C-alpha cells in the first residue's frame, strides 16, 4: 500500500509538471504558431474563389447572396464573381509574391500561383465562361482591386502570357468610360493609372492628380479623411483611402518625383491612423461595428496590416504587438460556425450570418475584401512581425490593469 501511494504521488507530480507544456501544445497562440494559423484561414477563404476560377467555373459554382436591400439585384449578380476574384487577389497578392519558407508553405503558394495565372486568364478572356463583367459602375472598383493585386505581386503580372497581359489592359480600358462618384471612387480611377505607370504603359496624370488633390481637401485632422463632401464614421479610411493613397503616391513619385512633399506629410498621418486602428481592437479581438461595409470583416484593419507589410509601423507599435492584435481579429471574425456556408463560401455578416447588417451594394463577392487583413503574410517568417514572441496590444494592456500604457494624443 505504501508503494502504491508513493507511485501515485510520483505520477501526480509528473502530471502537474507536464500540464503547462501540454496546454501550450494545444494552444497555437502559446506556441507562437500564428503564421500557420493565418495561412490556414487565408486558404480556407481564398480556395473556393481561386480553384473555381482557375477551372473556369466560378460563375457556375459561386452562390450569390445579395443584401436584403440590394439596389440593383440583376447587376449585383453579374459583378459578384468579379468582386470575389478582385478582392481575394488584392489580399493574397503580397503572399503570392513572396519567395521561400517551409516546404508546406512553398507548396501551398505554388498551388495558388498556378491557380492565379489561370484565374487571371479566365477573368479577362472574352471566350471564357468566367469572363468578368467590366462594363458597369461597380467594375471600376474591382478593376482597381485587380490592379492593386498586380502592384503587390509583380510575379503574377510578369508570368502572364503577353496575350493575357493585353486582355487585362483591354478589360481595364473598358472601365475608363465610367464616371466615378465624388468620393473614394476617385482613387479607384487613380489606382488603375498607377498600375499603367508601374508597368511602363501610357497613363493619364490628370486622373491621378484630381483624386490626390481632392483628398487633400477632404483631410479633416487627426489622420482622418472624409469620404466625399460629408464626414461618415466608418472604416473607409482603411478599406480604401490610406492603402490607395500610399500605393498611388509611391508609384507616381518614383516616376516623376511629384509626391515627395506629400509622402513626408502622409507618413505622419499613416502612423497616427495605425495607432488609432490598433487601439480599436478590443482585448477579445472585437471592434466597434459602425458604418458602411462592416461585412468586410477583417478588412477594417487593412491599413494596419498594410503598414506592417511595408514595415512602416510607428515606433510605439511593436510588430509582434500588431500581429497579436490582428490574430485576435481574425479569430473573432471567423470563429462563428455560420461564417461559411456548407460549401465553404463566406456568408454576409460580421460575426457569422447577419444579413440585415449589409449595405445595398453588398453581395457574396464583396465579402472577400476580408483577405486584406492577411497582407503581412507577404513578410518572410524570420521577419520580427512573425518571429518575435507574442505581445499584448493596447486594449489588453489597458483593461488587464497591470501594465502602464502611453497616453494617446491627436495630430493636426
């Protein structure tokens, strides 16, 4: 009996000693396996879009859920496949352009690169079943997202056939007849011109300059731009305005030097808006559900993700702190069992299926702007964003009550 008690005591001590280690193995956050988690979620979202379009079956197989208050159901159904492809490509492009990594990641990237080349070809080939709808107002929006994809991923552009490259340009030219509304759409027009500029094609400086000057007029302070003549409390500064201004100015400035002064001023604003975005992320990964297009889920933080990708975060935001915050957002926005339908397509909502939260123009394809939260996957795994140990973000520090936090202050 004494021997049995002694054996039981030894086994109990071993269990107690091993329990923390076992719990860490079960918890991806504890093992700092965020990159693997991000890749699994990006693959889950992007696979139905890319695999079907590569096989010329996206229009056939993608279900189209419309907003319950859709303003033009017939047109929205036609553009849904274009929206799904363009936005997924925009979000996945930086990772597609990366080289190296572990064997599993390289194999996955190679599969997506193969799909991407076929997907682009089918999207712009008038003879394909999945030839996209480039002749309506919405088309200029998503042509610009495709342009962003090519800007973020030269590998795809450079590996297209000459025929497909020409068909891409032909498709973009179809959108040049569309007059953009007086809001963030001015930047969609400018981004297509920036694409032409980057790849040494004729481009129109006026179509770029008009949008850039107008948004300078719409800057209202503390890193915030209006989206048109009236101010709206939404996330369009992150969905479109900051990522687009950054790309357009960088490309055009490299061509003619005209935006040097703008970029110096814009750097301060970009850093401030990144700080604001990081502080919006609650301790559980939730965030204020305000404004239009909230069904884009993680794309609310495209600017923060883009700043991390470009290694332009302000000094007070450690890359691992941002990684941890964005990981929490990804987990929160995708954890509901109704986020995807039974065939793996995204459903309309912010936390699972919430159809009433959609705006008039939202549909299944629109939702794939969500992929832009994954932009830092374009950084190699040995970059501090990925390699540094997890760190608490501002809300966790503040509401945890045991850490001091720097004060927050506006800029002009």
